[in-house]
């Protein structure tokens, strides 16, 4: 976590109790950490859900003291570390799934009935690769396996047209 905090640009706090410079520095660090957490959320958006909620430190509104600002900074630094770890784990999983997909495409018979979706390899949209026998049960007995690629999500325009046709048919039947 120390690498997340900018240690070189710390401002010296006067011993006489002037907290103004310390507050400015802590707010700057909190702002930088919030921006970094926001960029991690945007990078991981459809694949990984990252908690960005900010809990209230008190029930009533008030000016935060230095201890509260430091607690917020430290919790943001911890969340950034956790978010990076989640994103790294998801990236490693997607890499392993892509490698498995490559092996499945080269030897479908060795990966019988395996199904890998586009989300499993980090691609957007619907669809999947599925190792299936060619020609049904006969192909299964003969060892003729292939990888079938699904066409993806159904087109919403076509479905809407079908719904309009069915609604129009119901109205004419009742009228």
C-alpha cells in the first residue's frame, strides 16, 4: 500500500497546530486515490464488480478532522489494492480460458461437451463455443467431434417485429 501514497510531496505541518496544509495534502491524496479507483472500476466494468461505496463516518454532517481524512485515505488505498487483485485474478482466469479455447479448437474430441462463453474469455456480448458430436449420436459413436460457435444474442429488432405481429393478430381476432 505505501506505493499508492505519494510520499515525496508531503507538506510539513507546523507544530503550532496549523492543520490547513495537512488538510490540503490529505484532500489531494484522497482525490487522487478516488480517481484511481474510478479508473479501475471503468477498466473492470462488465467483468468484475468493484465496491466503490463510501460509508459515512458520522450520522450528522461535519468537517472531517485529520484522523478521519487519514482513515478515508487508508481505506481507499486498501480498496484500490483489493480491486487490482480482483482484476488481476479475473485477467488470469480469462487467459486460461483463452488457452483452453485454443486447445479445444485444435482437438474437439479431447474436450467433449465443453462449453466456453464469450464472457469466460473476456469478450463482450452473447455467444459460446461448444464441443459437440457431428451428426448427433452417430458422430458420437464414430468420434466425429467439432466445435460449434453460437451466433450470439438474438436480434431485438426481429423479436420486436414478431411481438407486434402477434399483438396485431390478437387484436383482429378479438375485434
